[in-house]
């Protein structure tokens, strides 16, 4: 079953599956301390070490280096099916 959403109270296994299944797909991220959603292509993710866990997003087509968002700062992630 495809994982299309991940929330902070979800498991690391579900986070990993979300990232693997949606790699190079359009996603949105809701950060804990920001009201607006961040949209981009899920480039890659990191689980270890846990202190440095997070995701790398390409925010624009012209981005050379992906932006990193720490797992500690992410409230939720959502796959954007309509953007494929």
C-alpha cells in the first residue's frame, strides 16, 4: 500500500516508506513553526544518525542543491498526486 501522508506522530518506518515511495515526486511539507506549506520534489532523505534525520527537497527546477528540512521540524508530509 502506498504511503501518501506522514505525520509527526507516525513511525520512522512509515517516514522511510513515504520517502522511498515518493522519491522524485511532488510533495508538500508542513513545518511545526510555519503556517505555509513548502512544496517541491522529494530528492532524498536521511534517517541516520537520528539527530540529522530529515528530507531534501528540490524547491524549483533550477535548484542545484536541495533544501534540507530536519525531521524535528516537520509536522507532516503529503504526496501531491495532482502534480505528477
